[in-house]
C-alpha cells in the first residue's frame, strides 16, 4: 500500500509541476560538405522566443537540444 501511495504522489507531481510549450515556427536547414552531410530543424515558441528546440542529425543518430 505504501508503494502504491508513493507512486501516486510521484505521478501527481509530474502533472502538477510540468510545463507545456506549443512551438509555432519551424526552420529547416541542410548542410553538405566533402566529409559531412546533415540536416537540422529549429522549432521556436512564439510567446517567448528564448525557448526553442534544435534537432540535428549526425549520420544515423538524431540529437535534440532544448534552449532556454
């Protein structure tokens, strides 16, 4: 019973203290060089332009970076 209560409290705190952003703008770019080829996407939150997400790929891996 104690484990169930702790699990409920942890899940409840995720919903109460979480933040939600809806990104409005997307910028795409592609770079090609002799030894590197990659693409990137930049999603921008219009209400606060300091918050954005930057996706880029390097070979078979995709990286994401949240900029705040």
